[in-house]
C-alpha cells in the first residue's frame, strides 16, 4: 500500500509526497486522494516520488491523468525523482516530454514558479 502526504510548501505550491510502490495495488490506494488533491482550480503541484521504489505503467497513467487535469484548469504539475529505477521508467516512457522532472524539491519549486 502507498502512502500519500500533502503540504503547502510556498506561495501557491502544494507538495504531494508519495511513498511505496506505484503498482496496481499501490496506485489504487492513492488514486482517488491524488485526484482530489489535484482538483483545485489553478493548482500548482510538486509530486514527490523520492520515496517511490517501483513505478508501473498504471502509476504512470495516474501521473499523466493528474497533470492533464491540472493543466486544463490553468495549473501545472512537476515531478521530483531521485530513485534510479523510477528515473529509468520515467525516461523510457517519455514522461519528461509530458511532465517536467527535477532532481530536488527546490529546483521543482523554481520550475513551477515560472508557471505562476
């Protein structure tokens, strides 16, 4: 089962931290809550994958769906990832072409500031 935590980290930016495996079971446990947390009008969100140790295609789908929904409402989302296996999956699936990926929280926040 995955864990999801939420915090406001600076002006208008929300950090959603995920922990665990983004496989079928893990993703099912956070999918609805992630949708709720990214449903705000013009939300700017950092999804922190630093504590995610496995990312399956179902997890990628959840991330892409969240990003598209946020952008339709004028918001934006970026990812933070430092786990080599997760980074490899992100790269191989072309996610950086859809959602910007940063190596640390500070860079991710700076990247989002350009969207505000």
